[in-house]
C-alpha cells in the first residue's frame, strides 16, 4: 500500500517533530544512500552529522540480489510520522532510521526509495512486492516471523505516557484494568494493551478500553485532550512525545514488552537479508552505528551484533 507522503497526519507529525530535529546538520544531496525525492510519494533522506562519508563495502554489495545491483534501488516501507525514528522535516525525512538508511545505502552503494507505510501495511506491502524491506521502529515479533524474516539491529521497549502529575497513579500494564489506553493502529503497543485487557477480564477485573489512532502524534493528542488515560508506546517515541508536549505529559514506570527492532524481508529474499546484515555489521564495526544512536540520545538501544529473527516466542 503506497501512500502519498504529504497527508494531514504526516503534516501534524512534521510540525510536532520540529523541536526534536533542530540542531541536526543535514546532508540533502541525493547520492548513494539517499532517497529519490519528489516522485512516486518518495521523500529524500537528510542525514545528521553522525553519518560520515562512508565508502561502499564491496563484500556487502556483492551479497545483493543481481536485480538490485543493476537498479541500485531498494524500495523501503516505513512510517514517516514517528519521531525520533523517521519523520518529515521540510522536504526531507530525518531521524535515527533516516541516518541508518543513509549509512546502509552508502555502504551498499544503493539509493533508498522510502514510501510512507503504516505498521498494518508493512507485511502486506512486502508480500505484494510493493516494497523490498520494511523498517523504521518495526518490532520483530514471533507472530510477524510467521510471514517475514527480520534482520534485527536495535533493542526496543515500551513505556507508559500519562498526563503530567500522573493523576490516575498508573505505573504498569497491570494498572490499566478499567482504564483507557491508546496507540497507533497495527503497533506492538496496541497488541500489548489488548493482551493486558484479556488478562484483566480473565482475573475478574474490568477490561482495558483500547483506542487506536493512525499515528503516534494523534495518539498523543488524544491523551492530552483527555480522550484516553494513557499511551503505551515505544520508549524512543514516548521520550519524543513528552519533549514535544511542553510539560503536559510524562513517562511513568519501567520498560515492558522488551524486544527488538528489525528490518523485515520476504522469507525467500535471502540475498537481500544477507546484504543488509553485512551492511549493518560494517557500520557497527566502523563506529557509525554508535554515532547515530548517540546523536539521537538512544544509546541504550544498541546491540552488540546483528540478529536474525532474534525475538523468541
């Protein structure tokens, strides 16, 4: 499912992410590792100063499928309204995932064509071959592994976001019984809230009233307007939303739903999987990987090595 980048939701997220991306230097030239801008709903990638002038890793590039080496294009599906991972700033995409894509593209000698793709459309997009890889805050889960293969490159964890002062004294998923929780449609956050609701009812408590919204930004607005009691969300996103709320929101409790973020591929696309794994390994070894996570104040997401389907049932 291809969506045009400029929508009301992405415009909202772009406005909300302005404060976050301020201070990051940009590299807007379309070169290997950048995205083609202005056609087919694609948006250019703007790399932060963490991404240097990387050379093509010949060994990694040689692992690419022959057709990819010929076209020098990788079609990527990712949600482009989720700061600090991937969001619109002017005419370009910025964030930790934009940096990773740029670094991978330069390492593999290819251009990334990024299409705005919601979480629920990621796997169908791969299966229909509209995209070659799905990434950008995409959680590796055992359920998704039944349909796709993940190359995992960062740690992940969920957190609760509540109104400032935490009026309902929520601290964990177990506290959500009888309350309302929201999150982006198709996200792991919503899945965890639904699972908690079943746990509540099985123990004789009131269900969690789970609300779904198109984007994290809209979920945050629902929380700030009192339509939901809490927002269960990825830690990195939660941190960004709190910063953007200008003191209206806060994080509470410990991380839960710990897992991994990965790039998802069709199961039979093994050459592309191997090429991405090799490219991630290369930027880990040359220090670019750590620089990117530090640039976006997310060093706790670091992995020591790339994993394949690293999330266990």
